[in-house]
C-alpha cells in the first residue's frame, strides 16, 4: 500500500474527551476512516502512514462516518503517535 491509498483510507483523527482518555487507558487512537475500508486495510494504512505496529482494529458506523479504534502494543507507542498527529 502506498501513501496516497493510505491517506484515502484514514480521513482524520477523531478527538473527543473520551477518545483522548482512551490513549492513556487502552492504548487506542480513534480515526475517521473511509466508509468502505476494511479492518485489514485500516491496519495497513496506519502502518504505512505512521510506521507503527497495530495490535488490533475495531470499527463502528456513526453519524460522523466510520470510526476505527486502533489499538497499539503499549501506551507509550499510542501516546507518541497521538503527540505526533496533534492529539496531545
């Protein structure tokens, strides 16, 4: 997967108080993703864009679009990525 494809899948990070707390408690970051994106595609897109290994992906459809809750190996990796993308 190249960067252009990954940028089409990952639309933007989704930042609320709840998702902000998920970084510290569950080592998860929430993204708004393309509606047709699958879990393996989301995992590969995050790996391509941010060079981090993903432990798991959960998705949910909402009025804001499709959300992907991406879990990382540990809290430090999630915190570092959240800082890099401007969440923290």
